[in-house]
């Protein structure tokens, strides 16, 4: 069930063209350090919900490669 929920959430986030049309990695990386922190992810509720699933290396940050999974 968790995989199904995660898949649906990823589909919703990726298909939300209105939410991501003008938003890219750099928009979320507000401090310009090359990663999206959990606090930066809070700018988008869907991204915040998916943060732990997208953070595949478990370091508490999203790299550009990890973030690319939603686009």
C-alpha cells in the first residue's frame, strides 16, 4: 500500500504542470548550496510529503538527481 500511495503521490506531483511549470530545482534551492533541504522543501506541500521517499541516499537533502524524479 505504501508503494501504491507513493506512486500516486509522485504521479500527482509530476503531472501538476501548473505547480512545476515555472518551478525548477533552483527555485527550491533558495540558499544556492546545490541541494534542497527539508526546510526548503516546505515551500511546496507535495514536495514536503514526498521528501523522505525522494531522498534515496537518506542524507536529509535532495540532490538535483533525486529531485529530477518528480519531473
